[in-house]
């Protein structure tokens, strides 16, 4: 009886560990040169594979901040560092589809 209880405990812990790993994954939009006017439903998505991965949205302003043409890319990164200046904006987040 002790062996049966030990096996049940082992498989319960293993199952909970697998659920924890699955819960740490994040879904992110993925596209390159996709402006805000692009319908998000038509974008591809990716699922991160590591606990350190984050969604990323990079915007390059060709005419200065909030002026001119914007080049927007979305995806995932394991070493995303937020950054903003007059020409570049890097946004990092860790929730599903937060890089819209």
C-alpha cells in the first residue's frame, strides 16, 4: 500500500511540475514590418519555450517620434530590454498577446 501511495505522490508532483512549465509559456504576435493598421487576427503567433522569454514589439520611426512612417515588428525574445528614444521604441511584456 505504501508503494501505491508513493507512486501516486510521484505522479502528482510530476503532473504539477508539467503544468507549471506549461503555464510559464507566453503566446506572442509575430510579424515583421506590420503597422498598427494590420489586423491582429491575420498575424502569426508564436509560443515561447523558456521561462525568460518575453513578447517584444519594436517600432522604428523614420521621421522622428510619432512623425512619418513607422516600421513595426513583433515577436519573442529571451533578452528583451525596453528602450525608447526619438527613433526607436522597444516594448517588452510577459502576458499572452501583449505585443499588439
